[in-house]
C-alpha cells in the first residue's frame, strides 16, 4: 500500500485516477482548489477511509508525507484556462516547482500531466515525442501551452540536476464520464447539445481533426507510466491514434443519441490546431500500453453519463 498524492484530484482525470488507485489498495491524498473540479466527481470516495481531501492551491508550497505524486492540477479546457490566463501559467509553473520541491525532499517519483498542446499547431503529422512543436508564445492558448512546456523543462532540470525520478506524460484529447458539461470541450458540448436538441456548434469548417482517448484507457497508461522502470522519464504520448474530423464526431453523436439537432457553423477560435494524432510506439514498447476502447463504445458510455446528469 502506498500513500499517493494527486493534485487536481477532484477534476475529470484526477477523479478517475483517485478511484483506480483506491481500488488497487492505496491511500489517496487529493489536493484541489476546486477551480474547475468539483466535489461531485469525488463524492463516492469521500466515505472511503483511505481517501483524504485537502483544499489547497498548488501555487503555494505544500508539506505532506507521501510515496508518489501525480501532478494533474491545471484547468484543461480552452475556456477555463483562458478565463484567468496568468493564474493558468502560475498553476503550471509554480505548481510544478512546488511539487518538484516536495518530490525532491521526499526522494519520491513524480508524474507530470503534460499535453499534446506542447506540439501547438503541428507541422508534423502524426506527432512523435521527438517533435519540438509549433506553439505561438503570445497567443491566447500560450498560457496553457507554454506553461506546460515550462513545466516539462522544470521536470527535466530536476531530473538532471537532482536525479529526481520523473515521468512526463503527454496526454492527447480524452473524454468520458465526469467531464464538466460546461467546460466547452468538443465531446461534452456536442453531447449536451444533442441531448437537448440544440444546434451542434462546429467551429470552422469542422474538417480539423483530433484523436480521442477514452478515460479508462488513459488512466491505465498513466498508472503504467508511474510504475515503469526507474530511469524511464518519457516524455511519452498517451492517446488514441484513431483520428476523426469534428464533422465525423458530430455525426456519430447525433446518431448515437438519436438527436434531431442540426449543425451550426461558427468561427474557428484563434490558434486552433488543425490536426492532432499521437504516435504511440514508445508507450507500446516501454509500457506495454495501447488503448482498447474505440470511439463508438466510449461515446455510448459518455452519453449515458450525461443523460443521467440531466435528471
Ligand atoms: P480538470 O479541469 O477537470 O481538472 C483539473 C483539476 O485541477 C481541477 O479539479 C481543478 O480544480 C484543479 N486545479 C486547477 N488549478 C489548481 C491549483 N492552482 N491548485 C490546485 N488545484 C487546481 O481537467 P482534466 O481534464 O482532468 O485535466 C487534468 C490534467 O490533465 C491537467 O493538467 C490537464 O492539463 C491534463 N490534460 C488533460 C487532457 C484532457 O483531454 N482531459 C489533455 C491533455 C492534458
Ligand atoms: N517545497 C514544497 N514542499 C516541500 C519542499 C519544497 O512545497 O516539501 C517547495 C519550496 O517551498 C520551494 C519549491 O518547492 O519553493 C522548490 O523546492 P526546492 O527545494 O527545489 O528549491 P528551494 O527551496 O531550494 O528554492
Ligand atoms: N470545437 C467545435 N465545437 C465546439 C467545441 C470545440 O467545433 O463546440 C472544436 C475546436 O475548435 C477544436 C476541437 O473541436 O478544433 C477540439 O476542441 P477542444 O476544446 O475539445 O480541445 P482542444 O482544442 O484543446 O484540442
């Protein structure tokens, strides 16, 4: 049994990770300031004697005793991370410094939830980990992209300078139950719109692509990475390589919900990446990981979750 700290543990991914680590018999210390996460996500865990919740902002130092750290704290959807962009950069950068300082004092492994956004609007397709990216450093997405890039820099400098056991995971678009229905991400938006019979909002011409990973696959990859051989730092792409256009996504969601919603075309947000697809050969060879849940199956489970939320 390990004592495991999860920052951002009340968020979409953090709540699934908390549940899985508890099921594996660990103690979980969930640290969250509830900026985008919610108690509802972890409601079922609050009675578990191995689960502890601490309201805390990771931009401030944290002194606790644990065996592993998963650093997930950061708003992840464009409308949330652009709402207070200075705070977004602070969370990524100061949060990384504090959690790395904690890991250094305790000499424990630490995993960083990085992102495919470090590739920006990629000129190389699909994206291998060796691609250095195409990020606009002064655009509206930069607070998130550059914050995450700087966090990766800090992780690798603590690794080189202090021999810290780091694990850097580049997460590609993930979906599933516990997504925040109001966070503006494409899967939740389309499902909520379809269920309510509202227009489906397609930004741009809808031909831009994303590759969607179901949350259970993603969390499996995350835990495998944390427990991978010492010295394997990543960065490693974790995502589902099956690529879809936003039009294809909308069609599937309309079909699966049986909705009468129509498509409504709106302006494409500034710096919106045109395409995104992970190469996952490193995850396959080093972690023995690959995703299992295909989009249709994952969407069914997610639609079910949102249907029940409505009631
Ligand atoms: P989320 O917004 O649901 O969860 C983030 C959590 O962090 C929330 O509970 C929020 O309250 C908390 N938080 C934010 N700022 C904080 C702070 N300063 N101190 C303490 N807690 C804070 O997002 P998510 O989708 O669960 O993402 C989790 C992590 O994974 C993020 O770091 C995100 O960048 C990364 N990621 C997610 C995706 C995805 O598709 N979901 C893709 C790439 C990377
Ligand atoms: N830190 C923390 N908890 C700890 C140890 C450190 O929050 O248990 C913070 C500490 O306040 C510092 C940061 O982590 O701001 C980086 O720590 P490090 O030891 O690397 O740097 P230093 O303290 O020497 O500046
Ligand atoms: N998108 C869309 N309609 C929406 C929300 C998003 O067409 O209602 C598009 C968005 O422009 C982007 C893609 O869907 O091209 C994925 O957006 P999301 O915010 O989910 O993730 P990210 O852009 O961070 O990958």
